[in-house]
C-alpha cells in the first residue's frame, strides 16, 4: 500500500510541523531512513515519557455535541499514532509538534488518581459520568508501564462513581476485575473504536493500536463479562473505510456490543497537513480522491469546526453514510440498548461516609 517516498513504518505522522505557539522554528534533524525502515528505531524516533504535575485532572466539557459533562486524560500525546486523531492539535499547547512529537513525546500525569480522589470526595461534587479519556487513549502503551488508568479506576470504584472508558487497545482486559465491579452497579461502559475490519489498512491508519482481531476479541470478552460495550466506527474516511459501514456494525453486534455509533473524519489545524503528507506517501494513487471526498463532506474544506456539523459532515457523501449506518443499526441493534449510569450510588456513598464523622 505504501508509495515510493520514504515511509516511517510503525508511526502514523511522517512529519513534524512547527508549533504555531513558538516564535522560533527549530530545524528538524534528518531521519536516517536505513534505520527507520529496519527492525529498530533510531533515537530520534523512540518514545520519550515526560512527567508533568497538573493541579487538576477533571475538565468540564462545554461542547454541545459531546454528551458527557466531564473528561479526564492521564496522558497527553499518544503512541498509538492514529493519523487522523483530533487530539494531535493539543500537543502544540505543550510546546511540541502535532506530528511525530505527538506520538513519541508522551506527557505522563502520575498524580492523576490523587487529583481525581480529591475532586470526588468533595461535599460539593455532584455525580456525573466522566469521559475517560476523550482525548488520548487511556490504554495506550504507556499504561503498561505507569498503570495510572488502573489507579484511577480504583478511585472510581472506591467512590462508586460512574465512568465511561474509551479505548482501542486490548490492554483494557487487564482491568477486567475492576470493570466487572463497576458494571455490577451500572457505573461503567466501555467504548471500543473500530475504524476498519481491514487489518492492512488498520496498520497504516493506527500503527500502534491493537489489531482488528484483538479489538473484536476485546468487545466479545468484555460483553461476556457483563460489561456494556459501545462500538464507535470513528472516524469514517470517505474513500478509505466508508464502504465498511454495514460490515462493521454487523460484526460489532455479533461480538456482543450493546450500542454503536459513528463520526466523519475532520482534519482541523495541523492534522490536515499531516494527513495529506501521510496519504500521499502511503497511497499516492488514491490520495486526491480521498482528500476531495473529505472536502465534499465539509463544504469544500478539510477542516470543520461547526458544532453539529464537525463530526457528522454534510452533503451527498455524508448523507449516504448516515443512511447506511441508520439501516445497519436498525437491522442489527434494534433489540439492544446501553444501560443508564447509576448516579445515585455515589451520593449514597458520600452520605454514609459523612456519618462516620
């Protein structure tokens, strides 16, 4: 699938556009393509973990087209390297590029669980589902080393607080015990992202994520363990995976998922340049067609910022995708529903704790 230009296997972005927040543009060291294409990486491509010390961990979600009220992210940057990831645009705020830096410079919030507990035990805190993460993946490779996600889940369970986990990594199965405790009280759901059933395409789109086979097995395992699973086909990229809508929805239902959703790709900020560079290197023969079809869903542009339109798109292509998804969902999910979160248990827990004092 890759084109004739040098291509960094195992990474999504192939370039490091300068941060718009820096006045000085640093020269990028040239990549040694002989090393980069081998079985091991040169030093400039290895992942680096950088510890941060935030004062807060919960972020209020103000976007009207996102259903949850709060989100939290134990990591900034994501080694999964998904080429389309909207979270890339947050990395320049930290002084890094949205390109390769986003994948190889991972900011780690070691005190996330402590900060979370400080919030949940406040008398003034009112229980509301927390989107965990909503930006970068809580089960990216860094989690094997730092185990911050598990520590946070332990806090959610301790305070009987609802949480929605979002991931595309099978590492979530490591925490099956905690998830089962939470699920038994209707305190958790897990959203698994399945962008494609084509493993070759997955390797280019999402180079360091779990394979398609692993992800489907994860949906099945979680579902059999009594944990509500929601599958997101996100994003749908016209010309790449839009023909898979029916098969993804059918497969998700067969694996036991209770809900399914989708969103259209949008390439805001630096992601447009990163994505265009990537697709011209990986699929030069299809690049113009894909880019033009993306523009067709966003009023002639690769970017889209309008609430209500940014994740749905508009025009004929978007309409066809939405109709396909509606039909598939009606056929395979008509008798399935995600359980509502239990918001009362946390308040009962706090009341019982206060009686101790």
